[in-house]
C-alpha cells in the first residue's frame, strides 16, 4: 500500500456509526449519548421520522450515515416510492446511504431478477438526484442473501451510485468461511458500507443471533483480520456497528464497543 492509500484507509477508520440497533432511547437522548461516547453518527431503520432524526443528530453534531427501505418482489405495489420522494430532498448534500433489503421470493430465485433490476434502477436514479448512494443489503431469509449475488446484481443494475453493504452477521449466518481477500477484492468497486460486530462462530448454519451479534469486545471471531484486509484493499467507506438484539444497557455495551474499536484502530495503524 502506498502513502496515499494508507491515508485514505486511515480516514475510513474515522467514520464509525452506531447503526441498525433497537435502542429504546428517544432520538434526542440517543444522539446525545452517541456524541458523548464519541461516535461519528448513526443509522436509521426505515423511512419514518427522518426529519426528526436529522434534527436531533444535527443538534448533537453527528451525521446520519444510513437509512433504508424494503422491496417486496411478490407485490406489484411500490409503497416506498411516495415516502422516498419526500425523504430524499432532506438528504441532499449529506452523503447518506440508502440500504435496500429485497424479499418476497425464495433466495436467489432467478425470476426475481426481472423485477428487482428495474425497481433498483428506479430507486438509484431517484436517489442520485439528491446525491444519495444506494446499498443492497444481503439479509438472512430474503431473496438477496449472499455477497456474490449482491455484487452481480450491482453489476446488472449498472448505476454509479448503487453498490452493497457487507453485513458481517448475515455473512456469518449464511456463508462459509473463506479467505477475506478472495471474497472482498472483486467486490471492492461496489462495497459502499461495512457493518461489523463481534461474534462466536459455532458452525453453519447457526440460528443463534445472540452468538452472531455481540459487542466488539466479546466473542471469538477475528474482527482484526477482516479490518486488516479491508484496509489493505483500500476501503474508504464508513463502518456501522451492528447492535440489533443486543440486550442490556445501550450506553454500557456501546461504551465497550467504541473502546474496542479504538484499540483495533491503534493496532491496525501502528508501525
């Protein structure tokens, strides 16, 4: 890695958000807590209450990194469109990514391609007007489950603002352990966001999400190896901390996770 690549990689490790959780705090309380703990921003589930989320994050000096919608391939309706047209102008100039989960058919059913591709092009074209990137979200049990499918679908949709999010917990749940470089190197042009957490890996398939989603300071999974590969490949996008289903006090487990994140960053950048 040359010096310029190293600088870009280091910059990426300064973009860390608490995302995809189920915290019980109100938006203002949550934003204040995240700012106090040192997070750079937050994610948002769905498209409801986006204006309020933006207001509370702005007041705390934090950034909205990620929000999302769902496509149902089994339905001809596109209920997200009217809401999306209201939300996208609020996101203009904010460098936000819109994640998309895709369900309604069996995993990777070829019949889904003819429905998914035009809908994704429509969403990407709308989002591009506001400078918003679209990230495909491989998710357990959906039509889009696997990283390889997300990469191929990104190529088929063929929009410069459309790629995918690598979500570690869903990858652990559904895919076999392979060499990180072999998995990620061909995906790099389409990799816009990375979602991480710690985990205990107990073989495939593992239905226990409490093992697959843990605070960063727990578990046996080697998160350093993943981050090291991403850094070597020049990844410059943000990182999301997956918090879904983690019980207990949110401040307590987030404090532990961001402390571990800083330790990982120091280890990766030490010479």
